[in-house]
């Protein structure tokens, strides 16, 4: 079992739908991350939040909108997605973005299918 | 960003040691060497990290070459549960939050 919880585990959505992915951790971590992973490829960084502020956006299209309501929660709002956005979306957290190169703790992801 | 090179795949027999190599010839003095692994249908899992000295933990050992241009992750006794993709990643002091995954090595463990 992982200490980073992602919901839902699976999501199917149409291109006109609006949906949200949720990530939660209770380890007191102050940095949270979103990664995208296509089949048989490595994870790709999308966003980094540090102390609830967006610190890195890897030029992600605006149809993906992250939100960090508090230090334990991270959301990814999805709107007007394309079929090529189908992927595994991984959330991670760490103690901080630069303290002792703190390891990232990953959830098991949300598998998203866009139809 | 400094890059890493790993073999695409490796095989091992169960209960034998496994040495997973990683080349990082352009590593800078402030880059830490991190290893993560990803088991099937799971998110990546931290394994170990180091800067200059060899490191041991309950999961594995990390051997770092004296010139730091290469490193080796050592699993002392592979089990079927160690079958995964292993990623060697350089994490810079300045951009420590940008954990960038390479293509990794897919390890198969057989009986």
C-alpha cells in the first residue's frame, strides 16, 4: 500500500466532459507533483507545488489545471481533453523540493481514458 | 540537464545478485544519483540515492565510481517481486524538484 492516495483509480471521459483527479497525503510533505505516463514510457513531470504554491509548470496545455487547496491535497482539473491525453496520471509528494534531495513518494495513479 | 544511459533490459535468476549499471558521463559535482523502480501496475518507488560514497539500505546497495561517471545498483538476492523497471536519475541541487526519468532498465527475474 502507498501513503499517497489517488482517486479515482480509473476514469473514462468524453472530450467535452469536465472531471477532476484527486491526490491526498498525510505525511506532512510540503511538495506535491503531477506526472503523466504513457504506456511503456517513463513518467513525465507536469507540475510541482511547493508549500501550496505552483513552482513548476512544464508547459502543460491549459486543458489541465492543477490546484492545491491545502498541504495535504492536490487536484488536477481536466477539461476538453483529447484522446492522446489518455495515460496514467501519477501524483507524488516529498518533504520539500530541495531538502536532502528528499525522495518522492508516488501514488499508484489514475488511469485515464479519453473517448 | 545531465543524462543517464541504462541498458533497456536485463535478466536474472531468482536468489542471485543483480548488478544494474548506469552511465552518467556528464554528471556535475552537485548531482545526486537517485534510483527508483516501478513494479507493474504501480507508481514508481524510491530505492536509494547517493552523492559520492557507496550507500546501503534494506532494499539495495549503490556503488558509485570514483570519477562518478557511472554507478551500479546492486540487488543482493533477486526475487520475483523485484521484477520492475529500474530508473537511474540525476537530481541537481539547483533543480532538485525536477525529478526527470530516463528510459530505465526492465529487469526480468526467472525461477
